[in-house]
C-alpha cells in the first residue's frame, strides 16, 4: 500500500469514527472529512510517529481520539 493511500485510508477511517460519534448526522461529510484530515495530519507531524517501532496504530488512534474529545469539549463550551 502506498503512503498516499494509507494516509487517505486513515483519514477515511477517522471521518467515519467522527460521524459515528456524532450520531451519524447527514450532510456533514465535508466537515467530518476536514476534521479527520486535520487530526491525521497533526498526528503525522508529531515527532517520532513516522519512525519504525515508534508507536503502533492503537497508540496513534488513541492520541487522535484524545484530541477529538478535547476539540468536542471546546466546541460544547461555546
């Protein structure tokens, strides 16, 4: 699998998780994709995540989920 395809698959998976977490609303695909893209990009930019043996998918996903929870909490406080 190419890096580009893997990256896009991670975005797609995260967007789906966001959609599920928000109760499967219709018409918010673009918003979910953009949020997932930003979260995956942020995770990819963190030092050490691209090195072999640094962190597995579960740890990366947990970090993304933690950021998503913080982002949702911030939106809820507005």
